[in-house]
C-alpha cells in the first residue's frame, strides 16, 4: 500500500538516549529556583559570568570520575583546523580557562557564579542524563580557608532560601589532604600506587550507601553485589583496612560537636603525614569561622567519608546532603547529595604556570528541583492557562481577534482558537490548555450584542454536584453567563478573581 | 631556564574562534530583555518548552542557508551505537521533532516559546558566532493566516515592550509562494532549476543592501564586489531580470498603504501561477487581520524583497527590521533585521507523514541586545558592586566576617576581602569591584569600638575638587567617617541612599 511505503520513508521523531525535553511547569519551577539561589549569591557579592558550551579539549583536561579511558565521558569533535573541541562536562574547567585568559583585568580574589548545561557522554540511566544543568559559584585567587568557609555558609543559606528547613539538610566538609594523609600513612603514596589510591577513595565514598562491611570488602579482595556482579577491591591487608575504617568511623557528630576532639581522632589515621596535618589544620580554621558566624553543626558539619568524585580537588571538599527520607517507613537519608564542591588549586595553574588557589561549589539543578518538589516547596505542574476565545464564524476572525486583544490589553493572558475544529474540539482544546474560561460569540449572541463567558473551573465542579440543589443552582449561574460586549473584560476579570488567578 | 620550559608545557588559555564569554552586564541585560519578551509571549498564551542541545542528525535535517555541501554548518559526532548526533543549528527543527513525538498529548494548535543556544559550524566573522542565542515562538497545527498575523502582531508588541518606539521598527511580510510564482512565471520551475532558483532568491534577498544595479548583476552574469571578488550570477536574460526587478520594486509603501493595489502590482509578476495567487490571497488575509486589529503600516508592512534564508519556509515569511541608523550623517537603515520567521508546513510532516501546518518567529538575542544598547534602552555595563569589608588583622577574620553577615542580613550586598594584600591592594580591589564603600576596622578603631566607612564614590568626586572650598569640606565629611560598631548597617545604608543604590 502507498500508505505503508510513506510511513517507512518517514523520519522517526525521537531523542537520543540520555537526553530530555522539559515541560512548562519544570521550566517555570527551575527559573524560580535559580532566581532564589541567584539572590543569595549576589548578596554574597558574587557576579555572573558565562562561558560557551564548546572549549578546546586540552583546555578542559580530563578530571571526570570513573573514566579510565582517555576521552571517555566527553563529547568531542575535530575542528576545521584539526584541533579537538569538546562540549564542557562541568562549569569549573571552563571557569579556570576564563580566569587564566582574563587574569590581568579581573578583580582578585574573583567571586563569580554561572548556570548552564553540561554534557557527559556516558551511559545514561534513571536520573542520569547526558545533558544536565549545573549552578556553580567559585572564588578564585584566595588560599584562605575563609573562602572555603564562605562557600559552605553560602550553600547553607541558599538551601534555606529555597524553603528547605534547618534540620533537613547538612553541609558536610572534609579535606583531600586528610585523605591523602590517611593513604600515605598506610603506605600508598607515590606514582606507582595512584590506581590503588583511587580505588580506596571510591570505596570510602560509598560508606554512606554500603556501610562498614561493604567498604571493608572493597578495600580488601573485592565485593559481590546483590545482582552477583563482582567489583575488584583495592587489595589492602587487614591492618590497612582497620586504619581506613577507623578514620571513616570517627565522624564529627560522634564527638558531641567538639571539633577539636573530632579532628584529633581523624588525626590518628594520618600519623606523621605533613599533608594530612595541613588538612586537619585547614579544617580547624573552617570550623572556627563557621562557628563564629553562628552556623551550628546542624547546618555545617564535618564528615571523614566525604570524598567528591572529581579528580581536580586539592584541599577542602564539601557536599550538601538532604537528610529527609522519601520513604516514611525508613528514617534513613534518601535524597542524598544535591551539590558539592571543593578547593582546586591546580586548575588555573595549568594555564598560568603559577599557583592560583580556587574553591567552588556546584548545585545539581534537576536533583535539587526533585527534592523541592518532594517537599512541596515548588510546583512543577503547569499553572492555569490563558482565556480562550472561541471561533464560531470564520468570517468574523477579526472580531474574535479584537476580543483577545482587549483582554490582553487589560493584562489578561488570552488566545484565539486558531484550529479548524467546531465547538466540541474547541472546548477540548480549552480544557487541555487549562483555560479558566472561554469566550463565545455565535450569531445569536452577536445579534444581541452580547458575549457568553463559560467558567470551566466552576463547570467542572458543577458536573460533580446533584442537580436542583441550591449550590447547584448558584454554580450554574456562575458557570455560564451572557454579558454585553462592552463588559467582556470586566466579566472575565470576575471569573479570574473567583479562582484567585492574578492578572499578568 | 627552568622557567621557560615550564611556560612551554603550559596549556594556552584561549577560546576556539567564533565563541565568546559573556560579562555580568551583558548577562543581566540579556535576562532583563528576555523577561520582557517572555511577558508578551505569555500574555499571548504561549507556553515555554525546552529541548536539548543535541539531536539525531537526521531529525534536524539540512535547511541551513548558504550550505551547499552535506553536513556543512553543523557540529556532528558519532554516538556509541554508530548513529550521528548533531548540535541544533536553530530551535525550529528540534521543535518539529518535539511536536511530532508528543503529537497526541499536546493541545492543537500548539503555541509555545523557547530560548536557548544554537550552534553553527561556520566561518566566524565580526558579529558572527558559532554559538548564539535565539528566542523563538511557534504555533503548530494551524494553517490559518490568522496564525501568521498573530506572529507579526506579537513580534511588533514584543519590540515595543522593549522600549523601541513606533517608527523605529517595522515587521515586513512576504510569502514564499509569491516568490515561487515569480520564478515559475520566468520559467524556473522544476527540479532541474532548483539551483538557479536558490541563486535568484539570494539575489532578491540582497536588494536592501546592493540596490537595483547589484541585484540585476547577480540575476544576470554575475557581480564583482569592491574587493574584486566575483560572485557568479543566475544567468537570467534581460526580460527575466526585468520581471524580477519589477516585482521587487513594487513595495507596499509605494502604494500609499493601499494593500489591494500593492498586492495587485506584485500579482503582475506571477502571471497565471496558481501558487503565486495563493500566496497573494494569504497576504491579503494577513493584511486584513492586522489592519482590523489597528496595526498600521508603520508597524506591519509588506515587502516583496523579503526572502528569509532558511530552506524550510513554505508560505508567509516575515522579519523585524530596525529602521533607525547608527550613523547620524546617514538616514539609511542600519541595524537591519533582528528577527524573522515564517510558515514551515513541511517540517513536522517529515516525521508524521501527514500535513502539520506551522508558523514561527525567531529573535536573534545578541543582535537585539546590541540595538537596545545603542538606543540607550538597556544597560550592559555592570552596576555598582558590593560593599567590601577590608581585613586589617588576619587573626580577626571572624569579626570581619560577622560585619559582612550583618550587612547581608540587612539585604545589603557585601563581601569580605579574601586576598592576601595589605591596604593598597584592598582599595584597588574595592575599586575594581565598583564597591560604593568599604568598611575598615584597624586596631585603633577596634580599641574605640568603632568602624570607618569610606564612601568611594564621594572620594572619587573629592579628588576632582579644589581643596579648602566649602563643597570640598562638606564632601570630606561624607567621604570618610567613623561610627560605633553597632551603627555599621545604618551608616552603610546612608551611603547607599546617598547614591540611590537600592538594597537587594
């Protein structure tokens, strides 16, 4: 059949895997969320900057977690001049390029924020996309732990500005130097042990999820998960494993909020490592600053198991964890991390050839949005649509169009039905558009100089009521009424006011 | 020298050509501009939708102007499953994919808008980038000229909402079917003449810039430009050229606003072509609708030379031209087109295998921004920065930090100096940050329980005044004053009020 052959010639309308479209409700909610975070960042003196989605591949570097093969994880293409270009995989590497390129004209320290899409050429999965939005803030040019402390406090303030109550989140802080000290102390320093160190760090990172036994297995011979898949371990001996576990299991909170005592207990695992000692000293300074600013342990805490995946971190690392559960039967943390960051003193130095300290914080926008939606702090369902003016007589399009214009001029969202359907499809259309009401003018109304306003919200309520009762009669009056043409705007305003819909 | 070898190992911080970073001022101005346009589109009932930057190459199609080679103009890469992916080159082709994919659940006609970056792998030049922002609105599922008329009226309203006065812009309308009719009438129909038709359309498109003589040359043997470069012409004969020129040179305005007479004069060039007649009829309907809605020829006009470059247009085409000049000595249009669009009835049909009419309008965001900046309607220079609290005694970081917190809690943008510099670099920093004032507390002030507020704006004025005069003395009092610690916020508020800086 001709029809069949037509179909086979058609292009299939589909998105590549790991990519998604966004609905009106999601877009409006994301915008509202970003506006609230932006207000906090601007109050802290951070200013916006924006870099393009494409950079030279060598400028981005290779710092992605879990990517052992070169170029893995990044979308790349060859430019006309035979140089490799890549889509950015985060907003930090491009910022480092930007700062290095504009070093002489920027104020230093340089505080900035940016929001934008990043791209990962990875295997997509549930909640794991190949394009997603990040919202970053960074301070470049300050080695002071006060810059890290400020990041943590700003992150806490931003979370609260979104309506997440104190007690439902915590900013967890650690330091890569402490982790390096722990590794040094169990004999894993040097280039030869780089791979093993990475395996140990990844195991520590999983403590929240897998607990003591799982991490011990990953530090030792390896671990078989529920599905039977085996993950090869770091091959540490019992004494090394005990040392790492002892470090992980001395969290700050176990010391009743006494940071000195908590950090001293971490100190046991770093032995004589000077790097480790430096890390502990930095954490103590951060702790002193956030306490002086009255950020309690309920808001900013310290956690020895925080690692953060990206390879470029060199000092303090932090993440924001949401501590409420989505499952009422289970009190355990569920949402987990919605953002994180840390100190990356080497990234700008790659370009400058001189040390340029930097620290930053990145929010995973869609994860945070999901959390806010779960908490009922934001609405991702689209709001009410526009008023729809229906078309009864195609020769009178200009008249209908002028009704729409009158409504719009009064600040009321309104549209003209532009399809070819008769009455029933027009009502179905208004329904899909979530119109609060429709405006109708057939030849009868026209002859009388009137328009009919049909309140669709009351109409829907009416359908559920018993006929003849007083409430039914009252609603019937509201559901549909004819008014003189000149009173169109006024009558529509009454409908909107009835349902609490603000004019634009 | 070791230093030299270090330098040669460094990565160079640079952007690939045709890509750009955006400053705080540009970002804020773009956001303000988009907000104003969005308000108009929402008032018209359009709702947002967002698609990803990456699509299947075959879903995007090849509709770019001036791209004769396949794949030219588009950034593409091979996915793991050997399918080609591309970065979107406009926002229309992805919308067509989106509508086709969600056809059954979308209201029809479907009005939507979207803003986002698009990518062109083209030779960059001045004002010509490989990544730029577009802001589109589309109505899919209506074949009615009322949908095209609505696009034109909405575009005119959006331009005025941005503060561009009536008389400084015009929405110009034409119809591809009329152009097809003209080509048919001079014997250029049929597949064999496709290339020639394209050359003729491109020549017509250049009438604004090259005038009669230039276009006549491009329609005939070809044209040598000022630099001596030769562009091969369409090879039409004198009679054909006369016919095309006659059509171009019968613009609407020459008929004193009488659309019937103007379009009848265009009709001469289409002879008996039924396609051409259809186009004329559609234009007459659009004209009647916009006139009925009181959009005069100063806002929406008709222009036989409007072509629009993209190949997918099938009916009405329109563009928004800014008619003011940037050069005061020259009254000729200078800014030209800041947006355009048209009817593309074939794009969704590629996927659906059934006709799905559509019409849309796209704004070139940075071009429009440049125009607004030129008109003084928007400020792309960054506004005043935050209040800077300086650091005199590094052991008292917590105290300084608490001053900053007190200012922020009062809604005042404020930041702590986080660098390692002494007084002079801190003042230089505050200057670069455009700080309205700095807060200072050295050991003397601390001993007295005071803070010093230095008004940098008054300070700059002071430096220009003659010493000893009354004004100088008065400003001196304002330029620097000590207040009790408890009055810090109040005193900073006074400085901000003096300079009309609103709190956050």
